[in-house]
C-alpha cells in the first residue's frame, strides 16, 4: 500500500472533497486533505485544603489577569496528563488529578476546554515561565473581576457546586453560553 503525502512545494486549495460536506484544504497534487479540528485546552481547579491555585498570566492573551493552570493539550498525552503538565509549567505545582469537572465548548475559536478537579499534596508552587505570580486563594478572596477567561469563571463556579462531592456528572457551558 502506498501512502501519498504532500511535498514541501505542493499547494493547497479550499474545496469540498468527494464524500465530504465541509470545505477543506486539499493538496492540488495528491488530494491529501489537511483537516483543521478544534484545539483541546486542558486544565484543573487545583486545591490545597480550602484554597484554590490561581496563576497571573505573564503572556497574551489576557496578560496580567488570573487564570486556572490550563493550556493546549500536547500530542502523545491524555487530557489528565496534560492538565497535570500545565499545572507544573504554569505554577511549578505537582497535582494529583481527581476527576473531570467540566467540558466547555468555545465554538467561535474552535476550542474544547476540559477542566479537572485536582489536589496539591503540599503548598509548594512558584511562577512558571507563563505566569508572573501564583497564589492560593480562599473562595472569598478569588479576584473575580480579574479572571482571564469565561471558562475559568465557569469552572470555579461549577467547582463550588460540587465541593466535597464524590460523584457528579461533568458540567458543560452554562446558559446562555451554549453557543459562544
């Protein structure tokens, strides 16, 4: 069986491939289809005792605002590994991933966000390269007006609903944000 791959000098055109119903980038030479799919964002609501770990972003978008440790999932890892890696990269925090908290979709930018509940075994953390500050916040101390992304707010509010619960169904976009 011969596998056809595009070459560096090949050009691509947008067209609907045979048997498909979406316009795709298709190689003009070999008909290879370059699929563009949603990006997966993985992160966690990491806690230590009654406090939640937040990172102040040192990069755009939303530089200077607070977020949960989260980022793009990498090839070759599962979502839980990605969420733990992001906690390490952004907060130098070793977390234990517990369970899936929520799956949010952000259609306008083709992203799917998976947030997990996680625990820090000890309050050891520091700002990673993408963070200018990292802190543990009690619920009443969370800087709500300075959170970077809607999905961070959603994850924190959904986390509050299941604090102390062992079993629950993962959350999804709150109304009226089903189709943002």
